C-alpha cells in the first residue's frame, strides 16, 4: 500500500505547497476547487458551521481549523484571531460544548514567524474565549523548526488553560521523548504521523519506521494519565489504539480517534457505531492551498484524480 511517506512525488508536492506562484495559478483553476471541496468544508464560516452541524448530528465530535499559515503580517494574524472568536460565537447556536466542540490553531497563522510572543498572546485570546464558550483548543504541529517554540508556547498557556491540547508528529525522532514528558494528568496529545517535508537528521524517512514510532508513542500516551487523541486513518494504528487502551485498562471515553474531513467517512461512522469517540478535523477558509497540497502529497490516488480531471478538461 502506498502511504504517507513512500510517495515518490511527496517532496516535490510539499515544496510546491510553499510556492506563492503555484498557489496563485492553482487557486484560479475551477477544477482545483472541485477537489478542494472534498477536503475543505467551505470558504465561509456559515459553510463550516453547516458541516459541523451535520457531523454532530451523526454522533461525531469536531475540531474546526480556520485555514492559514506562515503569516508575516500582524494584521492578518489579528484577523485570524477574529475569525476564531466569531466561529466560537456561532458554535453557541449548536447546542453543544466540550468534548464535542474544539478548534485547532496553527501558531504560524497567529504570528509565530514574526514574534513568538505575538503568537502566544493571540493564542491566549482564543483560549480565553474558548474557555468561556466551553470549547476545547488544540495547537497544530508544523515543520520541525517550529517545534521547540510551539511546545514552549503550549507549556506556558497550559499554566492558565490546562486542557489546551497539542499535536505531536510520530515521524520526528524526538517525539517519543516528548510523549513521555507530556503524557501527564489532563494532557491532551493528538498523535499524528506528520505531514511536512523533514530531513533525515530529525525525522524517520521510511513508512515502516514512522509506523513503528507511532506505535511506540501511542503506547506511551495510552499508558499515561492524559487523554490521547489518535489522529490517523491507518487501520494498523486504529487497531493498535484499541489494543493499547484495553491493555492500559482505559475506559472508552478516556481517548478518541480523529480523522480529517472527507477522508474515510465510512470508517469514522463505523467507530462511532462501535461506541468510540471520533473527532473530525474540519478546515475552512480561503487559504486552503497549503493544506490541500499536503493532502495530495499524502496519497498518490488523490494526485492522480486531480491530474486526470485536468487532462479530461483540456
Ligand atoms: P497513512 O498516510 O499511512 O494513510 C493510511 C490510509 O489512510 C491510506 O492508505 C488511505 O486509505 C487513508 N488516507 C491517508 N491520507 C489520505 C488522504 N490525504 N486522502 C485520502 N485517503 C487518505 N500533520 C501534521 O504534520 N501536523 C498536524 O498538526 C496534523 N494534524 C492532524 C490532525 C488530524 C485530526 C489528522 C487525522 C491528521 C493530522 N495531520 C497533521 C496529518 C498527518 O500527519 C498525516 O499526514 C495524515 O493523517 C496521513 O497519515 P495517516 O496516519 O492517516 O496514515
């Protein structure tokens, strides 16, 4: 099976994910939009809220991400904060709270690349509003050059907001140690394989090594005192989560499964029918390019579908 890291086009696609020129070209193509719709809930807040309502009705939890990353403009970072505040106001119409409702943040969209403390204060504003609204917050993981800064911001914020969650990426060699350090009471760690182009000096390169690392990290989290969030579509990781939770004597509501909007919908529903907590990561907004390219890089079949659509149109 071709999975996340053994796609030969992956490095090129991930490099393209950071190209403003390609972004401008692709954003104008109508066919791109059709495939984007599979992975993104819409460009506007009402579209995102409609998707959330449907997922909640089906028994799933949600985490909504206002798309955007690598912001170099403080005004744009402030606009991102406003988007989250407005989204959480709209959440109040849904008649749900934690654990069903969550938002996910990228610190680079909140100004981390401009000034670490700007991102910290922007994230703090969102955490304060989320606490008031009864909404969980989880901080996404970006490329490895940001990991130390991100984890230090999360540690600082957790002093005031102990339920703040964070993402750890199993492809990073450091992550097993980070899991051990962070699996304490009230921690919420979302464990994923990792979606960026990382060098061999810091990250496992072979899919089998990434999976092995994921399993080691997952075991640490399941044996810990926190709330593990199993973010993977991989059947092997999903089965292992069940086994590790059982071995650790965990009740079914002390951990959850997470998948991305538009991916393995049937499996999400199967897990819900089996009594499991399942959260769907729901991205929305017009800055979808980087997110979309990472989804293409993950799966050659997605890329082939895109290329075939282009060819059949031309
Ligand atoms: P893997 O890639 O091995 O896929 C297993 C199977 O899942 C595939 O065979 C296919 O059936 C299906 N699948 C996987 N990706 C697919 C796709 N794009 N389209 C269609 N089918 C697909 N990464 C990161 O670096 N930082 C982050 O903050 C996050 N956040 C995050 C949140 C949540 C809730 C999830 C589920 C994932 C992330 N990720 C992430 C992405 C993650 O790192 C990883 O790139 C993808 O989840 C793919 O890895 P899998 O574990 O699913 O396995």
